C-alpha cells in the first residue's frame, strides 16, 4: 500500500520569502502525485499534479513541484510567498494506471506567513 | 458552476442519534468520494461511487456507517448510531473522466460534533 510523509507539521515564513514544503512517498512504482491546499473552513483545492513526463510541474497561484524518483519525493515550492498563501498543504498519491481512484493523503503541513 | 455542495455545514448531535450528511456533486461528474478528516488520522477515504454504484467501501469504519447515491446528483452518508469518536470533518468530492478520476473537486465539508 502507498503512503505519504510530510515531515513538517508547521512552517512559518516571512512574506516575500521562498518556500519549500517536503513530501516523500512510498509506492512500488511511480505513482500519480498531487498537492492540495486547504484554507481554514474550506475544502481542498488542487494546486498541481504529476502523472508523467517533465518532472517539474507548474500549478496555480505560482506554485511548482519537482518529482525526484531517486528520492521518492515531490516537494512543493514557491519563490515568493504572499500572506494569502497561509493555509494547510496536503501531498497525495494515487496508484498509476487504470483504477487509480484512491488518493492517499499526507498529514499536511500548516503554513503561517509573517507580514 | 456551483461546485460540490454539502449540507449541513455544521452538525452537533448527541451520542446515539442518527446523523445524515448530504452531498451534491458537480453536474456531469460521475465519480463521487466521501472522506473523513481528523487530527489523529488525517484525511481518509471512506467510500467512492462510479455512476451511482459503490465501488469500494473498504474505508468505511464499521457498520454504523452507510452511504447511498440514489441518483447522479445526490449522495448521503449516514451514521447510526453516532458516537463521540465520529466527530470529524466529512468531505465529499467528485471527478469526471476527462479530468481523470484523480482530479477530485472537494466540497467545503461538514463539521460534525457528537457529544
């Protein structure tokens, strides 16, 4: 069974600073990989996803993520954080191929932004 | 599009009572997912439907939980009888074939508190 680890429970950054949120997964092959964001009291919104091809994927709101097979990682980055980015971020994996409907989520990383 | 709609947004009930959570997926989406989010366990997939048919309910915690999808625009998750450990945020999500079942669109969630 696949699993996802987000080692940082809470991260605080200053507005304008760069951001990297870590995600490591465990899966027998290359899975489908996702990052979601959850604002307080809201549902989850898809930021970006990786299925295959270019290992650097661009998402919404200026976020990008890089898939590194050798490290089983899919870290999320943003060059300059805005106060509105304060939220909780979830990495998720799904088995690749047919029937890949079951997302497994990490426990999330809460991002706080200092003005 | 209105997005995935869930009701109620908040529910407070007493132990032993029946609780019914409701979901209206995005029109045209033929996959529907129910998730539960708690601090201890994070986001867990409970059950998902394809074309109104339950495909995998292995995540349903026990027989007290049941889910139905009588038509393409409505689903319910019922807990009977409810227990304090059922307190959580319950999310509904839907997806469509062109976007891949992995691209799930989440509702705002129902926050359930069982006293």
